[in-house]
């Protein structure tokens, strides 16, 4: 979210960050013409519901386990797990099903934090989700990244700053220009390094 705050600062629009489970921001976007949502993975089912303002990052989808257990080092190992947590309404379940996982393996969570709670409590053996979004959630909820293993990757998606349909073309040009300036001045690379994300 620091990146989104930095973009807002560049365009002179302070960002008020609020965290919600998935259903709530989707409802807000439908009701209000000037709401932004981030980080949001762009996919075909979401395409028409949002304006896609700025492409922030391309993340991998990874299998996360607790540090006290071995990391999942391959997709074959992941297929052998009893319970896999995924974010409800994300594309991760579709990707896993196309990779010959069993539907009965999956437990859908209302948010990434809820999925991490299931992982912490042993309800699921691994959580399959976006690396950047999961790492950000681990940090912002007071957890320690060292308490988790980031395992094998399977698929990925583009993370965007998305919005309701009330932003003009000029707004979008200004926001994208602000993002590009953050890339040029090194802020973007610095934030990726801070959160241990590959460029």
C-alpha cells in the first residue's frame, strides 16, 4: 500500500487506506464513482466491473506453509496436501483445478488474512495465493515473514490499482505518469526490495 500512497502523494491526492474482506470493496466500487481498490489481480471475470488505472506489479501465485513445516517445493508435493486455502473469488482455484488438483482439497477464505488464520491454526496445510499480496498481508497484520515458507510457484497475475467507473482519461494519464516517475526516481525498486519482492 506504500506504493499506492506514493502515487497519491505525487498527484496531490492523499490516500486513505482501509482494509476490507473481498465482498466489501466490490460493493463500494459499485456504489461510489470515486473508489479505488488495491492490490487487485486483473482477470476476465473482473474486467468489466472496474476501471484499471495503473499496473503495479506482476506476482506469482505460491504455496505458503508455516515455518515449522517443510516448504512445498513442487506442484506434485502441493497436490498431495490434504487441505489448501485459497481466496474466495480469486483466480487461484481455477488455476489449481486446471492443474489436476481435487476440488475437495480446497477451503475458500473471505480474505487473505482469514486464509492465513486458517494456516496458523492448522485448518489448512498450505495457503495458495499471490506472493506480493500474501507478504503484504503478513506484514500489515503483525505477523513475521520468518514464520512462513514461500514455496513453489504455479501461475501468476498482474496486480493493478483499480477503481469504480468515475475516473476520467486525464485522471488515468496523471496516475500512470505518477507511477512512471516513481519507477524513474528509484522509489519503486526501493519498495520492492523493502518487501523482498523480485523486480
